[in-house]
C-alpha cells in the first residue's frame, strides 16, 4: 500500500475541509471519530459499500481532517481535532454541534465490541 500523505496544518484549506464535510457519511465519520480514539477501518459501520467507505475516508484524510496509520494489513484512522482547531478555531465544534442537533451522519457507527 502506498504511504498516505497528510497535509500539514498550514496546507489545510477551508474549501477542502468544507468540501469533505459536504457529505452526510463523512460528517458521520467525523462524529464517530470526535471521541478522540483511533479506530480500525473495520470497526466503522456505514450504510455504504466498503469501497465507498474507503473513498470517504480518503477524502477526509486528503482534506486534513483525519490521519491514517497502517499497521501490517490493518488501517487505523483518527480525527485531527487539535490540528483543525489550530487552523480553523471553533469550526469542528460548530460542525459537531450542528450535526448532532440535525442528526447528520447518524447512520455511521462503531462496532460495539471495538478493542480500542
């Protein structure tokens, strides 16, 4: 697998971040990852095919919202909350509040028996 590129904080653009957050599945992934825990891709459940979920995770990573780490054949993802706060103070909190209020992305969840 090719090593994933993660934009530096200074490289994060508002339009890329907002574009990544324009899909309810991606907002749901951000909501799930907002607990600060790193998750294995297999722990994430969404009403889409695995290839589509992989696409959504790549969009989030490319925009700088998440960091992906590979360990053997497994991939792990976490939200870059601190970096987002540094670059766009208050944006993540506002998105999470609005998503919670309107239940955007509520169909995305984490496996109950998650080892992390």
